[in-house]
C-alpha cells in the first residue's frame, strides 16, 4: 500500500486479498502478535519452520498437497532465511505508528482507485469487518468472497485468477 500511495499516478487498479493497512486493534491480531513473538515460538519459527509446518496448514480450508508444502519449505530452508517470517508477528504491533500514517495516506490518496477485494470468508486472522474497512475507505470496490481461509491463493487459485482477469478486462461498450 505504501508503494501504491507513493505511485498512485501509475495505478490502473488495485487487487487486495485478506490484508490490512491500518493499526491493528482486533484481539486476534494482538494475541497472534504477542504469542508468536514469544521466545518459545520464535525458536519454533526459526529452527523448525513453524510457519510452513503449522501456520500455513491451519490457514487453508483445503489441505495443501505435499509438493506445495515442499515448495514453501524450500523457500525458507534455514533459520537465517526465516528471520523475516519471525519478525512479522512483532511488527504487527510495533508498526502501529507507521500503519497509522499509512492509513491516513490511503484514505487521502487511494480512495478513487478501483479496488478488487478478494476475501476468504473463513479467515480467522482477518475477520469480515476488515473487509468492510476497505469498503469504507475505497469508493470503487468490487468484492469477491471466496470459500477460503487466510491463504486464499492456495484455497481458490483458479477463482482468484478469473476474478482478476474479469476485473482488469476492459468493459464492453
């Protein structure tokens, strides 16, 4: 979103899925941040690839194939390669000032950019009221609800591709 704000003149549209751009106040996010930032879970993330082995499988509605999980494992093969993943939970809360600025900038700059909002309706990390927040701040929203959890790209890849294609296709006169 920061890049979109800074380069709004280059945008034709935005496509977003199960995300956010404001300071998090939902109990789910605060709890996730606190627990996942704890020393025991940081160790699990770094040493045992906890995100790939436990978080990702819990974040999909339909089980990931072994070969798909293997691709994620290969993307994060060492503790050093997992440092960013380990830092993410802490930044959910520590990034609050930055997210506050971003929220203001999004409202001021991107409100008239067409937005395709793809949303996994069974995502416990980003509840439906997060989707409504987008709908409040953007004037031109097309919402596409997916039978999915958090990792929508894994639960509904074909449906997502079709929705993006339809959204970005020039409309017929």
